[in-house]
C-alpha cells in the first residue's frame, strides 16, 4: 500500500496506525486502517493527515519502535 506516496508493508501500516492513535491522531489512524481493510492500494490523505504522520514519526511515543519501517 502507498501512504503519502511511500510504499509501506501492510504490517507496518498497522504499526503506523497504532503510533498515530497513541499520539492522538485517531482520525488519521482510522483512515489508514479503513483503506488497508478495503485493500486499497493508495491511501487518500489530507494535508492534516500527512502532517500527523510526520509529527508522529518525528517524535514517536516513548517505548515505540523507531520509524525505520516507515521512513
């Protein structure tokens, strides 16, 4: 699946959604999970969604994996 123009493995999409949820970006996390469940190849994201992803990966919650699988 492509998220914000970057190919991401399905298992990493779920991790990304968890990180987003943990960071308080529930709407973005849900959009990604819904697209994954619908087997969409490309996730349509708003500018705000993209910003949420960047913020989350730039400063992931304490105890989370690093963003190597996403970056």
